[in-house]
C-alpha cells in the first residue's frame, strides 16, 4: 500500500532570488536520501512561496526495501577445526553478524575459500524512518549566507517558524531545534489565519488558497502574467519580456494581484533608461511599451494581497516611483551642466583597486591596451582614434550624480552624456558597449570600437587582479572574473576574431609594470591567466555539445584563435561521426608515440628502404593538400586526406624496426615520423581521442 508525505518548512521571508534554488535542492536531496534509505516513491512535487518550502512525496512505500548483504568472514581453514566443527573465529563472526550456521556459505576470494554470511536486513516502516531523515533533508539545503536565531546552533537562510509533517492524515513528529512539528500551517501574513489545520494532504493547496496563499509558483506566475497582460492590453500596450524580473516578482508574493500605475508626463522627458532602471532594479516594476517599442506612461507592479483598497495601493506605488524619478531628473539635469570629458579628472580620486591605482590610471591603461588590440585587429585609423577617445571617456560617468545614485546606469549614461557633449555616435555607443555582454545570452557589442573596448576593459581587469593575487577560488569570484573571461571568449567566437590572447596578456601585464610600477612574477602570472582562460574555453565548448576528448584533442593548452578551436572541434566531431576511424587513430598514435623521441635530425632519403620511401613519398604527396585544407579550415577533409597514409604507415611498422642500434638510421626514421606527426597536429592531437 502506498502513502503520501507532506513536509512544509515555514520561514521568515526568503530573498526572492534564493527561493527556487532552495526548493530544488530540497527535492533533489530528498530523492537521494530516499534512495539511500531504500524507500521507494513515485514522484516528489514541490511548492514554494517567500515564507514556505514544501515537498509532497507521492506514493511512498510504507516500508523500506529489504536489504540482502553478503559479509566475508575468516578463511575456510581458520573457520573450521580438524573435525569440521565451527572454530571460535567462525563463532565470533556469526555473533557479530547475528547469523546462524545455516546462513553461512563458502565462496572463493583471491584464490582461497572464505566464509560468507548471507544477511537479510528487513526494511523498517517508513513512519519510523521519516523522523530520522527529515532533519537531514532540511539541513541539506545550502545558502550563500545563513543566520542563527533564538540561541540555536543550527543555521538557515531565515528563522524557521513552523514545520508541517504529515504522512497521509497522520502527524509524524520529529525533534528539530525545538521547533514545533505539527499539521498546523500559516496563511498570508496579513490576510490569512496563523492556525490552519491540514488533516489531509490533498486539501493543502485549497486551504492555503482560502487563506490568501497560492502555494504553486506556476499558478502564481499564470495569475501575474494574465493579469498584467490584460491591464496593458486595455491601454494598447505591451510588456517587455523579462523572465528574470518576473521570476523575482513571483517569489516576492504569496497572493499576487497585478496593478497598473501611471508615470507623470514630466518624467517621460528623461531618457528611457533613466526611467526604466529605477522601475525595474529598485522597485521591481514592469515598464509598458507601445507597438513601436516606445515607453508608455504606465507601469505594472504586483501587490502581495487582494484587490481591496486597490486605488490607494496604486497611488502609493505612483508616489514611490515619482520620488525616485524626481531624484533621477534632478541628478540628470545637474550632470548635463558639464561635458563628459570634464568629469575624467575626478577619476583620480576613485581607487580602482588598492594596488592597481585609481580609475584614472585604468583609463590610461585602457587607451594603451586598446591601441594594441586595435593593431592586432588591423582596424582603420578612424576606428583606432574612436577606441582611444572612448577609452578616455569610458569611466567618466562613474563620478556623475545619476550613476552614483543608480549604479546600474554606468555606461548607459556615459553614452548619453557623450552624445550631449558632442562626441560622435561610435564613441558614444562604445562607452555603453564596453560592459557587454554582461551575462550569458546578453548581446555582443555591435561596433568595432565597442568590441575593442569591451575586450580591453575585461582583459585589464583579469590581468591586474591576477597580478596582485586576487583570483577566483571555489565559489568565490568577487570581481566576476570568470564572467568577464567568458565574455571575451564569446565575443571572439561570435565575431570570428582571431586575437592572440597570449601576446595581449603579456602586453597588459607590461602596461601594469610600466604605468603602475607593479612588481610580480610575470611568467607565473601569465601562466595562471592562460590556464584560467583555457578552462573557460573548455567550458564554452562543452556547453556547445563538443565531446570532452575532442576538446582535449583540439584545445590542449591553447588560448589563441579561439573561433578556430570551435570550428576544429565541430569539424572533427563530424569526421568521427562517420565511424570506422579506430584503425586510423591507432596508426597515427603509433606515429605520435615514437615521434616524441625525435632529436632534430633532417630526413636523408639516401638511407631509405622501400617501405620508408613509400611512406615518405605518400606524406609529401598529401602534405600540400592537407596544408591548404587546414588554411581553409576544412579540418574534416584534411583528416580524410590523412587516411591515405594509414596503409603506408602500417606497412612501415610491419617491415621496419625504428629503434635500431644504428643512431643515424634510427634518427632518420624518427625524422619521417616527426614530420607526419607535425602535419597531424596542425589539425589535432589524435592521441587524445577516446576510441569507443
């Protein structure tokens, strides 16, 4: 017979961004614990609100599964005496395992017969196991930050106020930090009861709904979306798609009621981003746009409650937004009173990092490194000048009043202030694009100047912080260097830019020495940065579905020509998918193994026998073709050409001994193999490919 089990952890409001992850962890960890404890179940359903994390284990078995184990005891010669009776060693083993002589069998182990006990552990009732495992389930949830409360040693994201534990209709109590475990839950903080009795699990959702709690986050989201879309359609508008903000709003409320408010006409004269940023980032409001994508004088917010006194609530939200926008308007007008370049000098008063100087120092580095990257990309003189100008102005908006108040507007306001100051369109846009992409899936800079400045800014951050020993460790990455490295890689791949990152890292580190007088072990730091970026390249290729062994074969320790690494990986994957490549790979691996012993001697054809001659001529016949295919990035076709060498390679190894005593002959043969190996490595290291 099957049962259902309900666990609800009632807490003070959990930060919205952590709710979904917490309930996901609870579900996943519970599944693992149940399997470990041999408890069968059909499904785990989850519910979550800011004040509760809930799981319902559906169709859970009433008892643990029985466990059959085999335990090894003493060897046969020790287990029995000369008359064949159990020895003291065997008797002690049986007592320890709680078995009788009938449970004993003989089995071979490492060439000798041993005593084994077949043990059957009968499964216990689930209601006895639940009190033991639920505290473990609760404690298994990890949070970035935790707190203690009420003198307890236990830490959680917020204080736990109640716990509901029901197996079908029966309360299953357990001891957990002196917190009451019962069938009593709580409704909405202000609209619901604090004493809701759950007698049956299937009444859980409805009883909470009666008390103004929609426990299912998917149902809450449907209410939010449908209500918000209805309100904006009535006014001829559209909601901007922002799933992250919608998820956050959903995890702030327990009983959502979407409402629509107005933005005063006087604030609509501000740049759109100045209006939208306080709305979204500070107040969690959703902006409304017309069919042409222009901001309308409305916003959507979601009340955590019903529709009573809704007009008062709307006016309150309009007032809060009005105060924010009034501040923004004041700061904007103040900032416009000076040209953007007039703010640059003030950057001398802002520390970028204690050992790396001021933000003004960073600006000077960006100009120099940007010039170097421009040179690598062979951009025109106009673009190079735009990069230099954009770099000079890139951080000026950090000292403006508006960005100081709304830091999310950095770059955006720099771009707008640049335009107002008479800077050209490209320079203005590059100032904003320096921060792109800001997250996975974000857009890439659209201008060449923006691309250069974005790479420059991120590379300067990575190199400088690594040089002073500040680098990501474990889950700690306070300066988001992993994200910035990924951004560089994605820019290079998206725009097919072949930049020599090794040289640019050297240049960036040199600039730190030249401009900041920084002292560090240059070779060590460069190696650390290269390895750091190499790991990110591997991760990007894995996310694109490339096999790990193909990545190993193509990437190795390389960090240059990153777009080509992706093309190679895709082409080699395509070649491998054709099948029947095992013999090819094995043949070239034999070449690779011996080629490592090459000491630098040139090939002397006068020393060839017929098999050496055949192999070398076959190599010369295809080398030019393979080189051309590699230049054209037709790596799969280049591998197909190499297949022609398999026959001559196999004949060579069947008839020629490479490692002979005659040094001249041996080295001559190694020279042939080295040339073939070098040609192969232009494509990839086939020795890394795992033959399935």
